[in-house]
């Protein structure tokens, strides 16, 4: 029986992806797939979110796709590193701001 991994928080996933790109000066498609686990998640996270919202940029060099942070991606990574700011932003993103959270 294959062990089931714990579900990861979207904030944690975004932080892992952007941190990897920053620390390595860029990333290949395969680097990001290894972090995400499969190509479906790659499509969801990279194509459907990070590229679409211009947090990362894609460049093709010698037939290899590479990804780098944009200024918006650098800003998002700084926010992700500050847990207090991200908790406040995610709390505001809900249907309503909970009184108990204040």
C-alpha cells in the first residue's frame, strides 16, 4: 500500500515554488514538477496561476523552458516569507472577516 502524503497548504506550495526559483536563479519545468508532484499540478500552479498572474516569466533557451521571478513574484515571495501578513490577507479573502480572528 502506497503511503498517502499530507495535503499541503497553498501558501506553503507557493512559497516552496517561488523560493526554489529565487535560490537557484531560475528553474526548469522538471524542477517545478518535482516540487509539485505531477504534471497536472504543474499545469494548475504554473500555467493557471503563477504565469497567468505574472508572478513568474517563462523563457525558452536551447529548447528548455526556464522560469524566473518577475518583480510581482519577488513581492509575493516577500509577503509569503512574512507569515503575519499572509495570514491577514487570507483572512480577508474569506466570505467575511471573522470577529474571532480579530
